[in-house]
């Protein structure tokens, strides 16, 4: 499967996105990369992390109740957008994954406790 067309990307943008924050794994060339899933829809997701795949690379995105093949459609070094090859049920995935605490808020709370 090739890189998605502009029309594919425009269609993907029309789908409802659900902002979230849970842990996942991106598999690229059989190598796992831990990520934070920042938002998800039935046709794609935005993930954050280090050493992310580049535009055009095929990946597998894993989390609780989620195992989906996709293609990276954009990448800026700290985040990337993934277009899924098959639609998913995003709310089921969100409900199955624990929300990660905000690291900055957690750090402030620990500092305030002394």
C-alpha cells in the first residue's frame, strides 16, 4: 500500500478525533518504540515519542484493545500522524486504556509536598 493521497488525508480529517493520553507501542521494522497516543479516530492517530518513524513508513500501533497497521502521513520529530489501513472503534480503545497523568502536574504536586 502506498502513501495516502491528499484526498485520503482530507477524508481522515473529517472523522471525529478523541483527544487522549495513553501509552502505546509503535512497531517499525520489528522494533518496538514506546509512544503516547495523543488523539485517535476511527481512521488514524497522533502519537508522541522519540525516534518516531518517518513519513511513508508502514507501522503497527499497539495498545490495550488496539492492534492496527497504518502508514505515517506526517512526522515532525516529536509527533507523527498515522493513517490506519482499516477503521477501528476509537471509543472502545480509549475506554480500555488508562489515561497517563500529566508529568508536569505530577512533578509540581510532588514538589509542593516537599
